[in-house]
């Protein structure tokens, strides 16, 4: 695999190999400290980011490589009207691998078509975020010891949440999983994902209530209900508190529930939950650097 643009690029076997590699790096980080010596990663972040950008930079630095790039479109030649295609043509002559985040869907695919080095999609609009998915899967694997035969709940913005789309698509590669999709009617999953679920013949439920369904979940993947996605303020006010995870809702859950969140959090998980051992979102963010180290290493291996 030369590029990673969508989770469709990932087979279950490849995911398993990356997760195993990330776990090995977690155990023996010094063993890979020089694996990317002399290599340069270009971080092209047209859209602001904290965890994704810093975890990619950390990953490359921990592998012994170097990082160039920009952290917003405003600090790039995009302000002068330069296209993604032209930017990647230039950048790929300076770097050995490129990571791109962009607010427009399909931008990473365009970059891969014009790049002479591997391209990794770090999020494109509301479409995909495959390395966040690898982070999520590593976390689930570490906590549950498996990626199959789980009941996985997704809660919040399922329509525009690219992390949800990517993770759902990846989880379909593993057998026996069931899905509980919790969202307001305005933010239900896109029809194309619903069609994928039906085509795979998996069991899934769409519901408006987190409280009534949390007891059945092994994994709860929280996302923010976004005020800007509603047509009027009344609907947002009516629904926003229904999707805040607090102690009362968590009390109904299994003692080994794993609560994940791609972050940043706003108010959809009460801070009182942070000390609960089931709250894994900060550990999840930590794992992001390790799985990205595994991915970078593997893409360079492919090049060699």
C-alpha cells in the first residue's frame, strides 16, 4: 500500500499487522529510535489540529526523522490560490512522506494522484480519518483483546463525523460485531453507510436514546452534537443534553465498558467521568502516536 486515503485501503490482516507493530513499539520504543533516520515527513495541515498534527510529528521524531510543513491554510500558498495538486508536487520533492489534513472531501485523494511519495490522509472534510480509526482500533484491541464479537455504540454527530464513518467502515471487516447508532434524527448516519451495513448483513440499531441502550454496549464512541449542524436553535437546545455522558447514564453501563472519543471534547462527556476507569479517551489519544509510528515505518518499508 503506497498511500492511506480511506479505511477501504486497509484489510483486516493489514490492520492487525499495524496494531501488532504499534503494541511492539509501545513495549520497546527505543528499538525503533533510528528507523527513519535521514527521512523527512511533510505535515500539510490546511485545517487546524492538535492531536493529529502533534501525534504525527511526535511519531516521526521518535523514529529519528524530521518534520517540515504548515499548520494552517493561512500559512501556506493556498492563500495565493495554489492548488493541492501543485502543492504536493513541490512538497514531495522535499520530503519522503506527506500527511495532509484538509476541510474538503477528496483533497487527500487528489494529493495522492500527484505525489511522488506516500500520502496519508489525516482527515478530509466529513469524509474519512483513517489514522484516527487505527488509533481507535488499537485502543479497542488493547482493552478488549479483540476486534470482533463486540457491541459498539456510536453517539452524537453520525452524519458529518468523519471519525465515525472511518471506524464503522473498518469494524465491518471483523465478524460478529453489532452496532447501536445513537443520534438525533437530524444527524443520523449517511445512507451510503447504512447501505454498507445492510450489504454486510450485520445487526444494527438506530435510536435517539443513549440512556436506553448504553447497558448493551461493550464500546461507546462519543462525538459532539454540533450546534452549527442544526437549522434552528430550538432543536439544538431540545437535543443537546440528551447526548451528554454523565454519571447517571454511565451507572447503567457494563463495568467493563470502554468509553472512547476522538477529541476534542466540548461538553458531551462530563468531566466527572474522567476519573472513571472506563474513560479511555486520553489513553486513546496517547496511542495515536504509536500507531502512526507503525504506519510510517510500514509505508517506508513498502518504498524500500
